[in-house]
């Protein structure tokens, strides 16, 4: 139905203006699965699309390393405000996200509905050991300047994956894409094909 893809606006003189609805692309996946790379490709191809990269944002808080969880909560608050405003302005947003609570994805779905945006929820679906292995090969968390992993970090990494897996399995309508290693273009085209349906 055409109205699901457009936003209708009326000027004071009664002229109808049809404007393409913005998209909120919620891109869930484990650290190192390719979320940021896919987001970068999308914003490079779509004028004024915003890629809100939480790892780069969190390091802007003073002394964030001393209270990572507090900084992460602030990042989430600011993310919601920035994403909402950008959608209200009529532009697409790509949100790379490592989901730990299913309610967070639902909050963004509701935001899209409130702002007249189309919501697309993706999950970069990798087997547990492959996902953990990719992150270990990368060597550190995503925040710039993060220290390299040690063997002591593996239990935390595994626990984080399990939290993400549980939260994602509660999201029944997410679109699952299996990202192939070193096949970014192929994975990107799978994502785009769902946006163009």
C-alpha cells in the first residue's frame, strides 16, 4: 500500500506534498559482526542518513572507563533523543546495536511509529562460537582506545553473547541475515533487498 512508504504533508495553500518516509534501521548483532561497516555503507549512499555509532559516542563522556555502565546508560538516553530528532527531520537513521534487553528494540520501534518512520529490525545472525571468535580476532571492544583482550575477558564476552541471544530471540519480527566473513557487499545487498520490498 503506497501510504506505508510516504508521509503526506499539506502546505497552507492546500497543495499536497508527498514526502518519502524516513527509515529507522535497527541493526542488532554481536561486537565484530559487521554492524558498523554496514551502517557506513548505507549512510555513504543515502544523503543525510545518520549512522549513530554508540562506541564512538560513549568515549565523549569524561571518565567513561571508570563507570562504563553509567556511560552506557547516558549513551542510550542521548541516542534516543538524537535518533528521534533526525527522524522528525525526515532523514534515515541506521542504529548499530548490541541488544541486551528486548525492550530497547521495542522502544525504537515505538519511536519510529510516533515519528512516522518505517522501522526495520535486523539481526546479524552468527553461531555463538563464530561470533565470539570474530570478536577475539578483532582483539578489543569497539570503543576507540579500548585495551586488548586477555584470557580473563572470555567469560564476559560469552555472557554478553548469551544476553544478546536471549533478548534477540524475544524479538519475533526481526529479519535475520547471516553475514559471510569478508563478503560485506553480499551482506549489504541482502539488507537493502529487505528495505526495498
